């Protein structure tokens, strides 16, 4: 991998952490409960709010690995788009409160870099990146800290949409992708898929499909399956260098340097609020397997 790929891999961890810690934050969970929404459905509702108007199936298609059953439950509970927006607003309140309380050193760099990050976000291609596009279309918060956080969230969704395009191109369903990811991470069998609400039937179908492709055998992912997952990770890095090239080497490196210490505090908070298996994209990943990467075009 070249320097841009490595820098992209590095900054991606901080982008994920800056956003992802809120998924299990008690401040967010309490606000969801006050709206009559259980915590897992609160995460789904807050994240899908920009796309909720398009309906259940659109959100299922965009989310990738999250259980369709859970997404349908969120829509049944919340009904109209306005209720989704209420959950999103509650999440945003928790974001400001939590960043200031648990990682105060992240506030200044986010506010400083916010306008530059929005300039980058506005120049990213939309094609094939539906969840990113939906977030981009949302009104920007007046609060400079929250505005910057939303810019980072857009960057996260742009990378996520890109990753899922690669997963689909590989011919993988969401259970198959979760099974391979779980094995690549070295987690206990089926942990990741189950944590995302994958049904037993879908999980069994995923294992069967992977075995048919020669990527698994006897409920165990083979080295060929690990190779596929590593290649997907490498390709994701290769295909998501653009935001950081637009920001520039110097500013991207500075942003990474300034975000990493407070992000370590946020990740430690995830360990407490959710557990050490959560937020795998925030953690140091396995090194690239030689020959698995291919230049993204």
C-alpha cells in the first residue's frame, strides 16, 4: 500500500470513533427511552432518520449488515418521519454533551477543522452512496461542534457506502459478510452477526453459501475466506483516499494527530458501555495480506 492508503487507514479509525461511541452512550440511551424507544432501535432510528422518508426497504438496503427485522421494528414503532427526526435530535444533544464531558480535547480540533471537512464532503461523489447522500442533504447544525461532528459522520457514511458497494461486488449477502468479518477479527463464532441481529435462518444460509463457495467448511471460515475479507478491507482503504487527498497530507496528518488521543478515551468508553468487541473499525486492524489489494478506479 502507498502512503495515502496508510494515512486513510489511520484516519478512518478516528472518524469511526468520533461517531461510533454514541451508539451505546448512556446519555443517548436515556434520551431514546424518554421518547419510548429502546436503545438498539434508537441507534437505527437516529442513523436512518435522513433516509427514513424513503421507507423501510430503502433503509434495509442502505444499512447493509444491520438486521432487517430490527429496522422493520423501528419503523413499526416510530411510524412517521417526524418521530425519526426526534430521535436524531435526541442523539445530537447527547453527542454535544458526551464529547464535552468524556473527550474535551476533541472539541477544539473538530470546531477548527469543521469548515474544511464540509468543503471536502461537498466535493465527494454521490453516485452509489445513498446513505451519505441522505446525510449530506440534512440541514447543518448551527452549533459549530455539532456541525463538525455531522461532517465527520458524512465522511463515515461515505466510506461505509463505498465498503458495501465492494461487498456487493464480491457477491456477498449481509450474513456472509458478517461471518467473514467476524473470522477476520478473530471473534468467537457468529458473535458479530448475532450482535447485529442476524436471524438464525439467515446465519445458517450465510454459512451454507460460504461453504458452497469454498470459503468455509464445518462452521469454520477457511484461509480463503479470510483472504476475501482482507481484500475487501484493502480495497475499502484504496477506494476511500479521496477525502484525505482533498484535505491534503499536512492537514490530514494534523487531524489524525489531534483526534487520536481523545478518540482513545472515547473507545475506552465503548469498552465500558458496550464491550471490547464493539467498534472493531476503531481498533488497530490486521495488517494487509500481500497481493490482496487492487487499485480502486
